[in-house]
C-alpha cells in the first residue's frame, strides 16, 4: 500500500490496532498466544507499505511499527491456525493462502526474522515455528515497550 494524504488516517488507525495488539500480547501471554486481539485493520495492506509525503510535509507515522506490527498480526493468525487445526493448511481460512502468496512474493523480506517465522508457520514443523515466536516477540513487541520506557 502507498500511504498518502488520502489514506493516512487508515494507516494511523492500523497503528492504533497494532499498539492494542501489542498490549494484549504483553498482558495475556507475555508473547504470542491464542486469539490475540489484532483489531480491525487489514494486515496484508501494510506489511510492505511505503509512505509518500507531499513536499514540505512530514507524516508522524512510524512505518517500521506499521510494517512489523502488520506482520506480527499475520503471525498471530498462523498461531491460531496451529492451535485450532494443528496445521496452517486451513482451506476454510482464505487469509492463510494470502499470507502464503505474500511470503512467496518476498513481501516480508525487509524483516528477515519475521520472514523466517512466516515460512515456518506455513510449513509443517510446529515446534520450529513456535521456537521462532519468542524471538519475534522480544525483538519487536518487547523492544517497542522498552524503547518507549527509555524515552519517559
């Protein structure tokens, strides 16, 4: 997605959902868990979003938070699939195929650790997938809150 003045509000709402999702992860599981509240935004729209600011104008948009948070929301969907079906191959969840398409297109390549986790989540080794999740949680969710605390 290209973020412009026309859809900036949509990106800001997505960040609001991501922050709430991060808080839910911390409070509910101190990590990934079943049925994390990811909000109402469409994560696939933002995993590789780019910002186009008008000349002389700067959006106060944390693009890394937006992209990584959207990717983490998709990982949460994969966690739910594994929890409920012992597999990520869930034909009744079309979003799984969309995640797989995005993965094959390299749309997660700007976050190699997340890309690895997505690949494992789409694979057939649940243990390897679940071992990668604390690494992602620590690098993105926990680190986000540590960075905020350092600025207080």
